[in-house]
C-alpha cells in the first residue's frame, strides 16, 4: 500500500538532530505526535508538526505525561482530550510568521501585480512559539501563499527576480538566512522545521552569492561569508559523494542521499505493510533533490506507468543537474577566492572544478546521443530518458565547447519534448507524479533557455528565444485568466488529459501553490533578457486550467 507511507513520510523519525531534544520529541517522534497522528486530529498530517508551541517544550511534554499517567488503559487519550490538549498548548500553524513589507520595494517592469503576489514572511524571534522553526533571522521569504518553508532551490530564482527588481537588500536578507542555516547545521536543511534537518536541498547558495555580487559588487559581504559557502560545499563532498569506475579510471561525483534514520516513529501507526526504512530514506532523498516525486528516480527502468513510487531509488542515481550545479560552485569558489587574494584556495577549487569537468565528461556525457544523462549506479550505466535537467551543464558552463553545444542542440531538437506548446515537460513519462509529464516547471525552462542562450551558436540562441517566448506568453495567459502565477503548469493544453495531481489515493494533499516565487523570478529574468523582442500578441495557446481551484497537488514534503 503506497497510500499509507507517503502520507506519513513527513513525520518519520529523523534521528538525532541538532535542535533541542525536547522539540524533536514533539515534532519528530514521541508519544504525543503518535497519538495526535493516530487519532487523525487534522486532515493534513503536516498541520500538527507546523503548530508552534505556546510554552517551553519540556513544560508541554510534562503536562502531556501527567495526562497520560492519569489515563487508565495504557494512557491513550480520547480524541476529545487530545484536541483540547493541542488547542491549549499549541498555536495554529503559521503564527510564527507575519506579513512583512520589503523596505526596498520597487516596480521596474510594470508587472507589480505578479510581484506583489510574492509573500513576504518574517520570523518572530525570541519566543518558545518559534520552536518548530529552526530559527533563522528575518527576513524570510516563502515560495507561495501558503508555504512557509524556505527551499534554497526556489530562492535562487526568487533572488534573481528580486535583484532585477532593485531589491538587493531583501535578496541579501534571504541569503543571510541561508548562511545562518549553514552556520547552524553545516548544510541547508530541506526546510525550516526541525523535522527537515537531516535532509538538505540542491546546493544553490554559492550561486545566490554570484547573483548578488553581479548586482552589488559587495566584496565585503563575500569576504564575511565565503567560509560558509565553502562549508556548504564540504557537506556535499563529505556526505553526498560517490566514486564511479569507468574506462579503467575512477571518478568522484555527487548524488542526493538522506541516511536511513533507523527510527520507526509514527510509522507503527501505519499498520499493514509498513515500508522499509530504506524506502523511507529513498523518498526523503527524492525530496532532497527537489524532484519529489518523479519517474526519474524509479530504478531500474523501464520508466513506464507500471513503475511506482515504491521503485524510488533516488540515492542510486548520479544526477546531471546536481553535478552541474557543483561544477559551477567549484568554479565560482575558485573565482571568489582569487578575488579575495587567497591564491592557494583558488587553485584547489580550480583543480576540483577541472576534475569534475573530466568526471562529467567521462561518466555522464554521451557523445553519440549528444547529451548528458543521469548515471544509474545499480546497473552502472547511463539512464537515457529525457529530462530538461540532462542539459544542465550548458547552463552551468561545465565542460562546454562549440562541438558539445552543437550536439546538445541536436539532441534537444530531436526530442519530442520540444513539441509541448506550453513548455518543456519534466519528463516524457506519465506516472501521475508531479515531476513528470505533463507538468512543466519554471526552473527547468530557465536552465535550458539560459544554457542555450549563453552559447555562441546562433541556432542555439534562437531556440532559447523560442522557448522563452512560449513560456512568457503562457504565463501571461495564465495570469490574465487566473490573476495568479502558479508553481507549475501543464506542458500542453487541449487534447491533454487534465493534469492529474495525485495518482495514489489519499496521500497528504495541499492546495496547488499560487504565488509563486520561482515562476515570477524566471519570467522576470526572461523579460530582462528578451524584453525588447518578446511579443504577447498571437499567443498560440490559452491554457485551459480546469484543475485550478479544484485539483490538489502534492506539496513538497
Ligand atoms: C561592478 O563592477 C564591475 C567591474 O568593475 C562594473 O562594470 C559594474 O558596473 C559594477 N556593478 C555595480 C552594480 O556596481
Ligand atoms: C573515492 O576514492 C578516493 C580515492 O580512492 C577516496 O579518497 C574517497 O574517499 C572515495 N570517495 C568516496 C565517496 O567513496
């Protein structure tokens, strides 16, 4: 039964975390959590773990224990008792955030409605109420109207949008939030909640610094914080590296991998066929990648509808995009250290960059197909399915020369992915997962467009423009129709079945996210790059989105 375990994923014990042990006993594991979930007090499992405490965790736990001790029959509280206890000791979710007006607000592109949809959220410091947040300093920006986690992956595109909008101070505040998290945890957790702490997310922090410096030249900010950029990189090298032998040589690359926690936690509430710890770890690994969930992680293929979430083996995949990001991080750290006059460090990062270029070339590049592919560690071969992330090295400028661009262009042109009128789908497999056909996601469009646009090949630049034109028109059409931007859109309208958000029954649901930071950030960047050429007339597609408002999507875990 798939239903049950996805449902509970977010609540599984995440082992030792560096937050207070008492707050972990409330939000990650322990009797209170178990009883609340078993009684199904809330329709959304994440509801309870997002509720801030009204008092110190040890006090709340103490009171709960008293109640348990006073309850005959093994201490199982009635539903009513539990509801009363939760109401007395917890605030509703979201109370630790408050609306916040960025001080440097401007509107440069005449698109303020889209931008104003970006929620600004700020953490209220200093009270036990905040304990379910991992305490970053203000300001904190979220991704959508109702999401108060802060994935750095989303924020990378949001920050670009802010910088283009002249909001460098707000962008700096966001980067500072992430630096704070690296200082505290040694890496960037998957979200600001204690239950996310063992899971990271794609390493975009150094790229955010690059964006910020491009707009501000603030060497002093870089100098103050470069050790934290390096710390985040070390986390990936120490915790997420893997060696691969091919052609008589050994290469080191990186993968996503959340360790098994060994804790059952509330899993026991899930009576029949509880999933293996290893599967839990794989699902969390998929969440760490940001592609949660996708046939991209279903091993071994074939990537058909027969494969299910249960086939997720994300840690056995060496992803092209992760390694492209790290390749760019290494080059940037070399550049940054050189600017700061630290030649030795600069040399060592330059060497790491060159090693990765060689590794990507040897392990991930397929000269015949003209593309890079994820590497399947189980079967020790490339997985040749299409994902927009396959061409991420173009965007990262990692081992790219004219011949490579020409081949990659041919690969894209030969792919049926280009035939989707609204944008490149996340994959060509229809599985019901949200990072699969038919969904198109803004950051993936942007990576491909940027990668092509950066090349010196006119045909590649032209394809970049075509994709940009499509994407901007489609978002405009959606915006005009729904007065909102969305986290994802179907890659084709008409003829396509309506987007199926959930294919596995009653998994944890949350409304489709509107807002939506990265979609806005990408549109702003495309307007910035192509503003003079883009046209809004003659839009080929007016996407019908019958699912908005009624359809539900899996939220990020
Ligand atoms: C940053 O420095 C570069 C090179 O000195 C200069 O061309 C650019 O205009 C500067 N940008 C800002 C925002 O000051
Ligand atoms: C890869 O191999 C090198 C050299 O043999 C070793 O130092 C390194 O620790 C290995 N890395 C991993 C992730 O196993």
